[in-house]
């Protein structure tokens, strides 16, 4: 019986991350810092080892799980093909096009030992580089030279002149993109196999939007300014899509690309094969859509992996709301919170709210900065979305889990309640070891300031951690609390 139980758990491990997320959060806690003095650095220790931050561990685990899924079941054949290609591309990456000694060596060897093979190599390069099939031009002239040393030099010079400049960079770009493309394709297959998690992420978004609608209908200044309908309308336009599912992947396209690489094998010369691999282009996809964790491109809102993977059965609602929910809330905020110059959207927030948001970030800067800390107008959209998302998701969490927020969770080193876990997961997704500083070309504020500013605007935070009025987290609250 015990054996059967075991089987049931491990039979279908592909749909749940085998990670203890509470433990992951515990590992990053710095006990020497009081949560009321600096929550971010308490929850996100600076001396954690490289690659051990919450998000990166989850990301790594997700990729591993995805590869495991590919190796099993109906995708096995396809995965083998993909894996072979990935290995090939990875091995190509170490090749250098500037170093032509390999070309010289290959040609010399053929020229001395087997004239037919040497001619074949030249014909292949002609075909590849000059698109010339019949061998009546270009490198073929070299073939008439009986001095192998000299003809090898002529070949190398010819290649350098026509190809080497710029090819290496192009090849590296192509290979990097191709590996990214294959990863996205695997993520696409993973999502298809884990459709229940995709559905849950959509449900979570719909729930946040419904909660927001309810609050809109009770907001006096929106009622008085007759804006309720407009705000509800624009919120209703939003669709949560998954990036990989949006990309028009199809098996034929992937097969065709794999075939292109396979066709390169037909070249008998190693040099020709290398040039062949170098010029293969990645199938067209919208690059911007693959590399961002989450975005709002109204009316599309997207949540990328591995956020969706956090919604696996090994997580808890507190962690799901604090991480995935917070990101969704933030992205939702982008539809409503815009500087007035952006006429595409309705600025939901009043001027007072804008001032309050910016004041909060300014104040958090003065309390928690670790280097350059700057709150500018160019950051308002992100700062506003942070505070909006944080408050929206905390209220949603409390509303649905009100009877359990203060119940203790057993089996861990720390004394956890869901409410505490919620706040720690907010800090965990934005946890970095490096000094938290603002960049003039990045509209997002410094991660530490983002987290501490948002928490300062959630009244329950002080209660959950029993922070007294003199603590930094309380002192750093903007006066016009709540935004
Ligand atoms: Zn944003």
C-alpha cells in the first residue's frame, strides 16, 4: 500500500515543481536585520550565494522540469532532435571564424592526399558562399594551382575577404537566438502539458480584475467625475495571454529549422559545414515577447514562465498571491496608471495619488538607499503600478483567505503564518544580492525601494510584524498614507 502511494505521488511529477518554496524563502532570511527596520534586506540577504535567489532557483528548476517532460512521453522523438541540435549549436559556439588555421589545415590535407576531395571542398564553398553550383567561378580557380601551400593561402584569403568580417558576430547572434527559440518552443510544449496552471493564472487575473471593479464602484472621486464606466471598460479590454502560446509555433516550422541544420551535414568539408551553420536564420518570432518575465501591451497582458510554474501544487496560496498575484496586479496597473502625456490610456489616478506615490518612493529612498536612489517622473508609471498591484493583491488575498492568514504553518524553522509568507514572497521575487540602485534608463525603481515602498503602503504589514511607530518601515511611510 505504501508502495502504491509512492507511485501515485511520483508517477506524474511533471506538473508540480519539486521545490519547497517556503524553505527557499527561509534560506534567504537575514536574522541580523529586523523586518521592521528594513524588510527587504531582512527577507533578501546580501551574502546569499550566487544563483540562490528565490526566482533563479525557481527558474532553474522550471527548465529542468521542462527538459524532463520533453524526455518522456509523446515528445520524445522531437526532444531528441532538439537536444541533438542544442548540443551541436553549443559546440559550435566555441569555434572561431577569425582563426583560419583549421580551414588551411583541412584544405592542405585534402590537397596533398586526395585532389578530388579538395575540389569537392572548393565546390561546396562556392555553392554556399557564391551560390554557384557548376564550379565555373570563384574558389575553383584555386584548384588549378598544384602548389598546395599557395592554394591554401589563396583560399584562406578569399574566405577572409568575402566572409570572415562580420560573419562570426552574425553566427553567434543566430546561434544564441536559435537556442532561445528552441527553449521557447519547449516552454510552449510545457504549457500545453500544464494547461491547468495556465487556466489558474487566468483565473487569478480575472479575480483581481473583479475585485478591482468592485472597488471602482465604491470610489467616490471616480463616481463624482463620472469615470467608473470608462475605467471598467478599459479594464475589461485586457486579456491575459501566455507569451509562448501567442508565438505562432508550429511543429512544421520547428521541423523545417531542424532540417536546415541537418542539410548542413551533407557538406563533406568541415569548413563548409561551419559556414552553413553560421548562416541559418532563426524562424521569425516577435523577439520582444519572449524575453520579458511579464508585460502589459494593452490589451495584452502576459505572464511568462516560470511565473506560471509557481502556481504548481507545491506552492501555497500565500506564495502564489505574493509572487504571481503581485506581478499580475502590477501589470494590470499599467493599463490604468499612466502619466498624463500618454493619451492611449485613461489615467485612473488623481494628481493627489501621483504625489503620494512619488513621495512614498522618495521617502523610502532616503531611508533605505544603497547607492544612487532617484525618484523621477519617468518612474511614475512603474511606481504607481507597484503600489496599485501590491494593495490590490493583498486585499484579494485577505478577502479569500481571511480565516487562515494568521494560522501558523508547521514544519519549518520559522514561525510562519500565511500573512507573513505573503509579504516574504513579495520580497523574494525581487531579491538581488547586489546593491539596490536606480538607473536613469530604467523606469523601474531600485528593487529594494520598490518592495519597502509598497509594504509601507499596506497597513496590515505593521500589524503582522508588530512594528512600532519608531521603526524605519513605519517612519518611511508617506504621510498621505494610503495612496
Ligand atoms: Zn511594469
